[in-house]
């Protein structure tokens, strides 16, 4: 029994050490309106409550009355530094500022 436990443990250690790191596929900021964030964007294609409906349902703009201004300002900053297999540090710095009238 002790021999089998050591063999299984050895296999598990080898599997863990052989596993490669998984990298994320992307990063998304899905913030088009405060009203949409409040409802978790449920039913956005059917509701035309303000001018932000242009993103999900452009035809919904015909249901709006009067003039409705829509603005957006955001800033995202991402910095990544990784040490891979004893190499020197590699870094990526990315930041963007989007100002939409």
C-alpha cells in the first residue's frame, strides 16, 4: 500500500510540475450606461430608456423624445511584468484614455 501511495503521489507531483500556465484571453470593460449597469444589461435590446440604447438597439432611438445628451469618459491602466523560466523581467505597460463627447 505504501508503494502505491508513493507512486500516485509521484505522478500527481509530475502532473502539477508539467502543467503550463494559462493566460487570460482578454479583458473587457462593459460599461455603456449607469442604467444598464444597474440592471446588469438585462433586456437592453428591448428597452429604449435613454440615448445609450444606440449601442444595443439603434432602432430604439425612434422611441425617445426630445434631445438627450450622452457622454463618456474613462481611463484604463494595465501593467504586467512576468519572470519566465529565469529570464530577465519583461514588462508591458498600457494605458489609454477615451474621451467621447
